[in-house]
């Protein structure tokens, strides 16, 4: 080792060490990358093994009717639940849990998940413990079971001390007639007495099964993660040979895999039905810029389109709920307000009044609705966008549980994007999921069901929609496309000027500067985009550039809130390429008459969901009935609901018979016939025509 005598010698040695450290860091990074990839591969192989085990179990004949309990299952279905036949996968779930298998059941909202554990609970002595996240959900099911004379109890934070004491005694009383005990997940995590009594119940051989509703709440990747659900992972070890039945309405493959790990039941049976709800009509409406404008839209919908029908209006916040409910009441509408800040007694009363149709609609946050047992919800309106596609599917799926037509209407405007993003950005992956929801709202060409199907890794065709979304019902409309090259360069100039002057830009400030409004020192030098496009289209352009990565949100905390500012994204570098090109299809809300009754035909399915029978005023036989004064043709059509479905489902131009005027009032009108349309197959809509509009075209304005 060379002896160092001067500071320069030491500095040279330090420089050489730094070079060596850079090499070492590079090697460490390299091996960490290899380690990460190996771990990812290992995880994927483990997931593959789990899936193989699940697929192996799923290949067994769980739909069989030769099990020792099959006769009792059929008798209980018909005599107690008053249902003639099972829906898809219900019998498989029942047979699997009676066989003692752990299982996860994925069924869309309204497909009958509750029957999968309620019916088995009646076939054997003992107790089924149902874990559910929301009190409103449990109250609904207790109410329904009581009407069927099925003994069940609820144990939650709103239960009285006496009720909780009785429920605890139920666990240790071998003479009790209680068959189902509903509890929240917090009870497992926080009540030692409950867990002690549960162990005594198991030791006595009286614990039948655990039914975990909304099981996606276990996973941090799920859209409704709840920390207390993770405590349920001890159940499989603490209570061996007690089957666990997890149920959910929405779960991606990633979430399903995560849930199996958390519950410690890897490789369990997974039963899935299609996510498609053919009776739901999906519509995006332009959201007015003012609260009064929103109230005008909601008033027309409730007074005319959904007159005398039950529904839900979802709002973004508690304040929005209260303001909307108050505004609608002033306009003479019967609406209730429901959110987490109300006391439990008030929430229960609101819920009950809605069930009894004292309230036409409930204005609520997402705290309301999960698992509601009300089959005749004819509309779900989103006053603001949902946080994720899973949230949206779950919330909109609360409509039409009786299998009859219902409508899911979303009011969209760019500002709502930033109201939601400031809430979800801190959660891993949630911002990308929100952008998926924005993509759904901006979509003008692809069937809305196909967008949902892609998210859940399903493949639906045109016939799966059957003209039941605002895109497909107008298949031959002209879709206009604009070039964004000049616009995006001008936006980049605005952002660059703002950064130099240390000015932070919200989306609205960016929009103003782009449209040559607001401070002069950050405006661009190009032409006013307002000469070519409307400000509303400008909002869509900014949202589109966000989901495409040309712009990004930059979140800053203040003492009172979180603010989203806009900066250039990683893809903005692409505009320097001389061959750069970017285009956007222009969104335009399709015709949707707010002041005419909604279509009242039955969806394209063979029969109404059994659960809705006897509880909904509408049913398969009377849905197309006409009042006595109608013509005989209308009465004849009412006797053939299946034929009415097919005629209503198609655009007017392909109907085989002329429509009655009274029926025409009850249907959104697709665009008129063309010669080109006559050549198309009836079950396949025309491809929409795309017109590319240059910014130099002064004759075109949105």
C-alpha cells in the first residue's frame, strides 16, 4: 500500500474508492434485479400451483344431485325459500360447503350469494357464523330471514348490551334454535370473549361453517380493503375441519390469489360466474358545471324517467349527500340521506323507509348499499365517478337484482377526477385504477360492457350487451376525432412558463392558460383553442393526456386538504419527435330523454331471478302489461314478453313490426335507419364512422 502524505493523495484515494463503490452499487443493483425477477417467478409458480389445485377441485361434479343431502337441499329450496331452481353456481357452492371444502364464490351483485350459506345452515344442527362488513347488509338479511321464519341473530356495535349477551350465549347454548349468527370482522379482532365462546362452540361440535361475505375486503389489492379482515386468517388453523365459504361480487385473479393466502386456504375451490349483468343499461351523461344544474338533471330523472321507482344516488362526500338530499327535497322529491356520520338508529330508519318506498331514492356515500336485499332497484345514479372499476361495478350492480331492466347513469366531468384522485393517490395502485374509470367515461367507441370485461379478464361479445349501453344503442353515429399535436405542444409551453415563474398549475388553471384566460405571463403564443374546440372538449383533452402519461398529477398537502397540480409526464418527451402524432375521439353524450319514462321491457334472459319473485311489484308476467285502454295489439304483445325483449333490444330500424306509440314512449330512440345498416347482421351493430377533423377546419366546432 502506497504511503499517503498529502491531502491530495488522500483525495485521490477517495476518488478511486468512489469509483469502486459505483461498480459495487451497479453489481448490487444487478443482483437485486435478478433476485426480484426470481422472486416474481417463484410467486407466479406458487400461484400456478394454487390455480391447478383450484382447477382440479372445480373439475369435480359439484352440480350433482346425488349427494346424501340433495333431497333435503331441493326440499328446503322450494318449501322455505320458495324458489323453484338454482341460479348458476349456487348448487355447486352449497354442495362444496356441505362436503366440508373451503371455497371462494365470485358472483355478480344480485346473483344470489346469500343463498349459498343460508340454505346449508338449515340442513344440519349447529351454527353458521356469517362475517359481513356493513350493518345495513346484515339488517337486510336478518329482515329477510325473519320473514321466512329462519332464526338468525345480529351482533354488532349498534346492538344493545342485552342483544350482545344473548348472541354470546347462543354460541355455547346447545339448545338454541339460532341457525345463523351475523357479526362484523371487528368482533374477531377485538372481542376475546367472543373468540372464547366461539372456541367452546367448536369444541362442542356445533360450529358448521364460516361464511365471509365481501371477501375481497381481505386483500389490499381489493377495492374495499379492511384491516380487520386480515385477522380472519387464523380461522382455518384455530378451527380445523370447519369449512370457510368466501363470497364476493367483484374480484380480479390477483385479488382471489391474495385472499386465499390471507385466509390460509391456498388451492381452495374457486367458483366463478360471468360478471355480465344483461339487464343493466349503462349511460354516461355530461355533468352540469353547477349544483343547480345537477339538481335539475336529478329532478327530471326522478320525477319523470324513474317516476314511482326505487333507486340510489351515490355522491362523493358527506357534504355532497346532504346538499343534494336537501336540494331534491326542496323540489318536492321523497329522498333520504345516508352516510357514515349519521348515528346507527337514523341510518336504519332511512334504510327502512327506502325499503317501504316512503323514500323514492337514497342519496348516499359508498357506505350504503353493499349487499342490500332490495330486488326492485330500477336506477343507480352516480353524481360523481367511482374510485375504481370494481367500485363502480359493485355500486351499479345494486340495480336490477330482480333481473328486470334497470339503468346505471353516471354524471361525468373532469373536476371530479381530481376530487377523487386526491383521496386515493396514497394507496398503491389506486390512481391507475381511477384512471381506468376515466377511460371508461371518455370511451365513445367500444361497448361499455367490453371495457368492464377487459378489466375482469373476461371476453364478452356484441350479443352480451344487446344494445344495453349508450355506445351500442347508437351504433351508426358519427364519431369525431381531433388531432392533439398542436394542443399538447401549447400545453407544454404553458407548464414550462409556469415552472420558470414557480407557479403551480391546477387542471383548471392549466385549462384557463391554454384557452388564453387568466395570467398573461403563462399563456402560450399559439392560437386560441376555443376557436376550434369547446372548453368542455378541452377538459376531456387534459383528462385524456393524464391517462396517456403526457401529463401527471403532483400532489401537495395543505393544512386543510390535498391539492392536485399538473406537470409534464414522461411521455411528453415524445412531442420532440418530428413524426409525433396523437389523436383523440371526441366524447359526445348520446340522446337520453330525462322526461320520458324509462324502457320497461324485460332483459334478454329466460326468466326473472327467483329472488325477486313475490317481493317486487314487477315480474315476468306483468312487466309488459298494458292498461285496459290500450289497443289489442299492445295487449297481445304483453303476452309475449320474450318477443318484446328482442324487438326492444334492437334499434328501431331492424324491428320486424311497427311499434305502438305507447310503447315507443317507453324506449330510448336509436338513430334512424340507413341502407348500410340493412345489410348488417341483426346481432352485430354497425362500426361507428370516424371522421378526422383537422384544426384548420373552421367550419366545425364542438
